[in-house]
C-alpha cells in the first residue's frame, strides 16, 4: 500500500475536527464561567459585610508564628520549616526587606505575604472552570476538584499569589483561603490567632478600615498616610499599614479599577488565539509530514534498472 493512503483523514478533515474539538473545550469552560456570573457568581452580598484582615507592619517582628500556624491549620507538608516564599507547601510567609541598598546594615522590614482576597478578584474572573470563587464572607476560595491546572489565575493575579504544583505531572493551584473552615466555626484565621504582637487583626472590613485610618490620624509619625488595599485593584479584604512607602516594601502600584476588567479582555481573546495556534500547528504538522514522505519510484523504473543489471 502506498504511504499516501496510510492517512485516515485528509488535511482539511483533520483541521476541521481538531479546530471544532478545541472550540468545544474552550466554549465549555467559558459557558461555566458565564453561567456562574449570570447566577450571581462571586459577588459579595450587599446585606452582609465581608470579613477582612488588617496587617500592621510596624508591629511585625518577623517571628514567623503566623506562617507556621498556617501550615499546621492547613495540614501542609514540612510543618516545622519556616517558608521563605509562597508555594504549594506554604500559603503565607514573612518576607525580609531592606528599604534601601544603602541600608544593608539596618534592621529589615518584615512583610507578611498571602492572598489579598480581592473584593473583585482577577483570579476568579480568569478561571474558565469555576474552580475559584469569591464568597460573601470575604475569602476567595478554591475547589481542587474543578481545577484543570491551566494557570490562568496565576497570570491574572496582580499580586503573584496562586502557586502551582510543578512537582506533580497533573499539578493543581494552591493559595490561602483565609481559613474559611475556621471562620464557619466562629474562629479567627490561624495566622491572626497565632500573632503574639498584635500585628494581625481580624474583623469586618469596614470596621478594620475605620480603625486603621484613626490610628494613622493619631500617629502621623509612625505610619504613612495610606491603607494599602483600601482602593488598590478595586479593594482587597487583606489590608496593610506601614511606616515606610509601600513601594519600598515591594507592593505593586495599582489603580483603583478592579483587575478583572483587564483579565476579561484577555480571556475574550483566548478562544480566537487558541484556535489560531491550533490551525497553525496543524498546518505545520501536515507540511512537515509531506516533506518527510519517501519519494515513490515508479515500478517501470525499478524493472528497467533490474534489466540493465542482468
């Protein structure tokens, strides 16, 4: 049989089937997200004031009690190891930062990092399968059973929070969920409860914001006149007070507009981009396959060559 007849599908049929299959996959994911949005989705209920966490960086001593308590509460591996970054084994850590290269001998500033639990989260908007959602209580929670490991949430998050299980072939996303199970039981988040210095406070977001502004007003020499997270990216449920400008502590400079506005623009282009790439890859596959086919020698030429050699 000629090699030209070994291919069960024509190039046109192959492109048509691969393109329609990919379109169905992408469309299914988008429909899930759109259905959630249409049913009320992750929006915070107006009648229920969301919870929040206020972090006073002037009180943080870098004891790492919060990070270790988080590991214990979430039953994460290496519970006795102090983390130095966010990853699948650590949902929060305390970063040591020097505010100036000239200040290398000075005591560092300690900055607790974790999910900011945005009021209008970009990660939720970017997730095509509804694995992430914003609860009315404040936390942004994650359902591992729905996650497909596409990592769109990582690209969308302006704070670089979601982490990926690179060590696993079918990796999933990991992030702080503000101890949502503990909240349901009437407890504070583990990190807040473990802090020995009063650097972490838990309560209703509006009340925490009012407390922070009052403290800043009465202690102008201790704090910069700003609560990070009040307006950034549309507002966050985790907010900060600090004694030095937030830019020097590694906080991104963000506008007041929620990030999903930008994430949704990118997501609208995703199906078109995916189909275009699929078509180009398919075309390249067929072109390379054509170049690699052995050139067929007519039977008459073979018989003539055999006769010449006899």
